[in-house]
C-alpha cells in the first residue's frame, strides 16, 4: 500500500493528540462532582483517529502507527528528562515548575505506556473484528464498542498504576473518565463518519482484516 499525504496527516494528528495528552495529564480537574485528568479534553481524540486508521487502512497500518506513537512518546520523555538534568541558568527560576510538570516518575511512565499499548491495541482489535462481523455496516457500533473496551482498559490501567496508594487515587474517577471518554466518542460519531467516508472515497480503499495476524508485536508482515 502506498502511503498518501492523507494517511500522514491522520498519523500526525494521532501522535500529536497522544503527546499533548501525556503532558497535560499531570493536572487533575474537577467539573462539578466529577474528577478527571486534564487529558480528558484531548486523549479521546487519539482513539477517534485510531478508529479511523483501523476502519480505513486496517489493523496492520494501525498497529504500525500505535508503535510509532509509543516511540515518539518515549523520545519525548527521554528528551524531557535530559532537559531536566541539564544545569539551569543562574537567573532562571523555573526548574521546580519544569520538574513538577515534565519530571515523570518511573511509576507514571510505566502506567502511561502500559495503559496506552493495551488500550490502543484492544480498541483496534475490537473494531477490526467487528467490521468483519458486521460486514462493514453500522460503523457507530464499532467505534463506540471499541472505545468502551479500549478506553476502559486504558483508564483502569493508567489510573490504578499511577495513583493507587497515593492521595490522588480516587476509584470513582476511573468511572468518570471512562464514561466521559465514551460520551466524547458518541458525540464525535458524525465527524468520524464524515472523515471515514471522505478517506475511503479519496483513498479508494476500505480494508477488511480477514487474513491479518493480530499479534500486536508483529510490526512488519
């Protein structure tokens, strides 16, 4: 399959949403009685674009992009750490703030990476399998079902591993996050339909993963 500029744009948006979410996720927000990580405003977009990748280009391409996102995130974390340990200028008073926002602990990184990989691969797998079962019909059932599974696993894994045993661990927050992410997916369904239909028409492609190896660690087939 040739790589089109439209595919590159979708991948770029996917990775941008992922990196942005991982930066702003350090903040916890309260909206009325509900508690969220600030990334609630952007992280679901990565799943929406992940849905688009799987629906249009297939699980193989989505798998490559998921690993690309993981690599980009790893590079970002390493460079942020290098920036942290470099000696600050004598007149710069932002070191503590830098470390507070970008000084990821090993625990937070592990929670983020594991949650991302499990959630994204589950999301892509469910959507690809349901596409075959539904014979390409009822896109909304696939996008919402895959989000319920993928976002659910991601949220439970990240929130539990990152905060359990600390004052920040609020079990009900996991439910709030999951419900909010699913609601965003539902509200975004018309836009998802429009983008999927546009890409299928322009790319002249509609991939079904009949013979696909769904092993997430098989990057090249």
